[in-house]
C-alpha cells in the first residue's frame, strides 16, 4: 500500500498545502483564482502543446479512446439527469447541475498529476488532450444547454450552446491542442530556446493546479437539506462513472493500449472540475455544487487509492 500512497500522497499533500495556507491567511481565496488563471491560460496549454507537437497525429488521436470516453460521459450524464428530473422531480436546471457534477472530471488540475505519477508524461499528456476535446466540444456545451432548460422547457438553450462553443474557440487549451497538432502535422521542431520556455511553463502545471484545488476548498459549506443529492453526486462521480467505463472497455469499445485504458478509468474516477460551483451559480445551485465538490474531492483520496491498488495488483485485468 505504501507504493499507492507514494502516488496519492503527494497529490493530496499539495491540495492540503493549498487549503492550509489559504485557511491560515497566507493566501486569500482571490489568489487562488489568479493562480488558476495562470494554470488554465498558460501552464496547461503549454503542457498540451508539448504533448501533441512532439508526437505523430496517429499516436495522438485515438478513435477508440475518444469513443469510449464519449459514451461513458453520455451514459452517466443521462443517468444523473433522469434520476433528478424524473426520480426526484427536480427542475431542469437542478437536474443538469447534478448531472454535471457526476459527469465532468477534473482532467487538468487533478487528472494530469495522477496520470503523470502513475502512467508517465507521454500517456498523461495525450490522455489530457483527448479528454479536453470531448469535454469542451461536446459534454460541457450539452450540460450547459440542459441547465438552461427550465421547468417549462422554454429556456434559451440555443444561446447557451452558442456561447459555450464560442468560448471553446477562445479556450487556450483548445488553441494549444490545435497548434500542437498543426506542428506535428508539419513535422516542425521549435527552436531550442522556445522549446525550453514552453517546457518550463508546462512543468509549473502539476503542483500549482493541485495547490489551487486545496485553496478553493476553503469556506465551502453544504446547504441544509442537500445531503442526499451530495452523496448521489459523489457516488455517481467516483463509483458509477469508472464502473461504466470499465464495462465499456470490457464489452463495447476495445482500446488497445493498456496505458490508455488505465488513463480512461482513472479519468472517470476523478472528482469533478473546479469550476463546477461557478457554472452552477447561474441557476442558484452554487451551494450544492460547492459542497459536492468538497465531499467528492476528499472522498477521492480513498477511492483513487483503492483504484490504483487494483490497477497495480489486479492480475492484469485492465492490461
């Protein structure tokens, strides 16, 4: 078990450092937003550019990986939405918010460090790029459209989709994916000084992204009467999502590369993305989303540790 703690330990110690220093007043919650902007706009794009520009397109865009990840996300999204909308008779916005928490993993801030320590830089970079494509081009716009469908179904979902897709075109990570792919297709090599500069920014992403997650958890509280929904979101994200992915990999979509199979399962077992509460705020569900983010992030220490143990000691059941 010590080898597993050698992976999850540094990740959650970085998260703890962010929480403790922000709680102690060394940093303010507003500082976490600044650090987060640096990671999203510079560090992660540099990482994605490096991961893609130094490999062939055939190595990068893995069709079965994209299909498996898309199907798993759509499946858990549907289950979460139907559970809340028809099982709990909630509003469209609340059903969409719950489905978002169950579906969208923190691929950049948590997923990349986990994959880096577990599978290596090559697999971690390619996995992150493929995840970003599916999440930004399909899953997030779809979820934003669902949350804008109010109780009578007359929400302006077209405007929401248009805004989400417009945001994709300005997303630094999507721009980095396109730029890295073009450099790979052209067979270009960056000048040494520029390449090392990009690498320096890329190396800043791991620890700082985890630090931001910890600092962002300070002050989060659960609204009264939302305990069942919070537990449902956490179970959907940490248990249902990876189980659905396992089923797809075993019986529906064969992904040949064992490392990418593990990356898919690990991605689906991550807590939800850090902007969950911000997106939920539009419809008054920020309290629920914040509490679910806190609970799921803490619980993921145990669920991820158990999953990593299975991946290492499961007699090759996932390659």
